[in-house]
């Protein structure tokens, strides 16, 4: 379903990581589910305060897994992603959702949403603090008064602890090889280089794609949020605080738990 939101100003500029996500959308779609971890987080911190049929915006919604979980619980849900291929799967996985193809750095929507979420470290695709602050401004403008904003984002620790090794996945109709994943601390940039072969009509087609990400410190993120006007900014270390100290969430947060991964919750 296409979004029916009015007065939306949806600029689009091809992001650096778009070829990566378009090429690997099928692979991500076949991957393991992670929405249960985020639903557990939302149920703990946000859902009890929401009105019936509250409206969610899932930024960088990917394959639409969280959108479907929200709709199944009676909420309205809109997904935004820059990848046409990811949105193809999102529409299949959440047929009653609304979807927008747009670059998160430039989307402009009227104040419509009770909750805005972004999962799976998606904001790391925004590789400058200035642009990340602009994203937060766009989110703020799209939220209703006293709305909630929740997202996870890696700090440098996650990339430093991540081994620089390779990974392969070979099936009958595709072969995926993660050639390298390297973190460059002077640039504060992470690069993942992938070569992909897919079988189409009896012919193998090759794609070489790169993912570029940047970590942000909690101090940087909190300052940017408060600069925009967000209030009650809370920062949770997923591994040290949530998984370790919230016993009712332990075991349900497996999709979130990573060293250096932080969750942020704030309000407009």
C-alpha cells in the first residue's frame, strides 16, 4: 500500500550504500527475524503509554518485519526506506502497511506520528554528524507533540571488537562472499566489501558492493537530539544494561545485544 500522507515533501538523492542494499535485499529478506527483540523493547518502554491505533513511522524499515508486528497488534504503521528492492519485500511481508521510498536525510513529513523508530543500527549509514542532526530534525518535525523516538546505534566499540574476517554463503542460485570488513579509526569509518553472484535465467551475474558506516558516541547523539529540542533523552547500553539488568527482557533481546550497541529513547 502506498502512503496516503498529505503534504509530504520527499526529496531523493542516491545514498552511497544504496547499491549494497538493493543487491542484497533478497538475502536480508531470507535472514533470521529480529523484530521480536524490538517489540520486547517497545513493550517495556513505550507501548503502555500509547493511545489505541497509535501511528508508527519505521525509518529504514528494510524488509518490513517490524511494520507487520505493529500492525498485528492493532497499530498503524508506515515504513520509510531508500531501497526500492527492500521495499519490494516490505510490501510482501506487511501488505497492510504504508511505505515511502525516500532518503532519510531529506524526508519531510507533517506531524503525524506518535512513535518514530529506527532499528538495526540504520543511522550508521549516515556518515556525518551534520547529516545525522538533519535526520533528527526531520524526525522531530514528523512527530506529534509528546511523541516518542527510539533507535539503536553503534558506538566505536562495536566496530573495534568486530573481527576483520571474511564470510561466505553459497546456495544453488547465489554465492555471497564478504571479502573484508575493516574499521578505520582515524576516519571513524567502517567498510564492508562484498562480492555477490546470482543466477538469472541460467546466467551468473556478478555485483561488487560496499557498505560504509560510521559510529557515534552517546555524547554526540545526545547532544544532537537535545539541540533539536528532544527531551527526556535516555541512553541504554544494550549489552551491559538491558540484557544484563532487565531480567524480563533477557533472552528476548538477542537481536539487539552487541558490544557497543546503544539504544536511545526520547520525546518531543
